[in-house]
């Protein structure tokens, strides 16, 4: 009897933070330890080798539990994709040199960004840099992907790379139903809400929907114990914001948007400030809503870039130190996976034990969020089981939430169309529609900024 190997591939395995978390998560599930092949791929041989040696040591040091797990590495993307049932993506095209342009050029025109990975000039050009790699991956999937052309279950491409909505939208346009976008923003924000009202997970529940980095907690509930009824927890949370000065300082901008719209939104204040026209256009407004207690709460321009510069090389050194330890455990705490979704989804699909999460999927026929455009990328509750992914539909956002999501969706739509058509004018339109950019720039200034970014980043966007 020939046993069927379950192949899980990680594209961009040199992403040490995501790589360590997601790969060790996979190893905690008993169903994913049986005749499993983990394939690591990256274009950087040195970082790839660090991750390969690290996971190999974990497997060797826990051989009793992981004796049926194999691991391999390759710099050949097609080889990694061939016969893989699950492909996890964490690539980043270009690093500090090109990222600097994402911040410095817009700043010349008065556009400030904290992270620059989702919307606006930084997000649009990060997307354009990623497009050739995504296109190549989709072509390899169509060529050698698991069960391609067969009337059976298909592979799943689990994307962690930002800009999440644009990347997921683009991939599903090239290969329909191929890609799910995964972001920890909803779960992390839920944890913030839970901590604020002071309950354990078993006594906390929520319903969240919208788009990536702008999903709305339409309902939050809590209860005293398993014998009590669920009640609306928003009044308690709003009371905590008013009474807890440390919490209110940390969430200052996010709380202001909740007070304006009625609902709390995913993402840090720094992230959120980039997706709106209200905060980054004047220094006095930024000063008023500047928070404390977090990297992005301070709303400082280029915080993410500065963080990356300061951490350059640190993770490699940390991994090399770990490799010298006598033994590496599968997980540091009780052999449990993290809350990153990928391993939980794979386990659910392999065992038929359902898993609920918030994922980024295509709004087919406008059926998932009914008052957002057909075919856009939305973030909604999804169930995974052996029959695939089942997103929840029939959701209608309140008008204010709908309108703010639409302002971001139109940027994403123009950028995706521009990438598919190799149309620079649509890329200009995408940045022109960005709420933050539009709050400080005229159309002509935006055109000059986009032209300069095309010129400076030409090496990383050869398709144009």
C-alpha cells in the first residue's frame, strides 16, 4: 500500500517571524504529523538555510512525535508548488532600499504614512512590486498545481503578504477560487476588546466584517459564565475607554473613530490613520490624536521603516543562537499552536473538524457583503472543513462603514486593474483616490509623485 504524502509548501520561508510561527504551528497538530512533507522555498539561499536548519532541528529533537514528517528546501518555486496541497505565501519583494522610496517620495508632497503596506502610495507600489512574483506563482499553480484539471479537491494558496486585499483580489482574478488572504488583525483586535472588558475567551464573542484592515466589530458580546446569557458588551467597552486613561491613550485615534461611527475597527491607530482623510493632513490633528504605548500609536511617519532598519539582521542572529541549543521544543507553551490561522485551516480541511476565522475572499455576486461591490475583496467570517472554505454571506454594513470601506475598495480596484492591464494611468488613479493622499495633494501633485515613484522603483517593477 502506497501512502499518500501531504505536501505543505512555504513560499518565502526566509520570512523568519512568519516562518517560525506558522511552521511550528503545523507541527503541533497530530493529523499533520502523519506522512507530511514540508517544503521550504525562498530566493535567498542563506535565510532559507537558516529556517531549514531550524525546523530540521525541531523535527530531530522531537523525533518520537515527528518521525513521519519530512522537510526539504529549494530555491526552485515550481518544484515547491508541484503537488503541494497547501501553499503558504509570505514573500516580500524588495526590502529597505526600495521601501525607503515608499516613504520619502510621498513625504516630499506632504503625504505621511506610518506603515505604508496597505493603501496609498506605499501600499500601491508595494503591490506593484509583488505582482510579478504572484503572477509567476499562479502560472506555476496552473501548470503543476495539486489536482489541477481534475474533478476533485484543489490546492489552497494561503496568502499572508500585504497589501492583503490587492494581492488576494489579483490572485483570484488570475486563478479563481485559488486564494484566501489571512491577517491576524481581527483576532488581535478581538483580544484587545476582550482584555478591555476583562473576560476570558470562553465568555467573549464577536461578529466582524468589512475589508482587510478596515473590518468592523458590528457586535461584541460577553457573559458572566457558561450558564449566563450573552449581552451586548459595547457599553462596557466604551465605559472602559472613558475610565481607563492608559487604554484611552493607547487607543486614542481608534476610539475617536468608534465614537464617530458607532463601531470599533481593526488595526492600530497608525495603520488606521493612513486609510482615512481625517487625521494626517495637519500637524495639530496628529498631535491631538497621538497615542502612547505602541509602535504605531504615536502616528509617526515611517515608523514601520525605522523598525525594519533597527531589526535588520537581528532575527538571523537570534535563530543562529537557537540552533546551538541542546534541544528545541515544538512549541514553548503546552505544545499548542499560535492564533495564526494557516495551521488551523489546514487541520480543519484534513480532519473535517470545522474552524471559524475571518478571512479575505472575493465578494462573489455581491453575496457576502451585500452593499459592497461585486468581485471586490472582503474580510468576513469563514468556516473551513474538508469540503473547503465557506464564507458567511448576506451581511449588510451600516452606511458609514460601507462608505469608508468603499473609499478604500476603489483604490484597490484601480490598482488591480492597472496591474492586470499594465496601465500606469490607472495606477495614478489608484493613488489619486487614496483618502489620505487626496486630503493633502492636488491631482497634478499626485501625478508627479506617482511618476517619480515609477522612476525610482523601476528596477522592482519591470512589468511597466
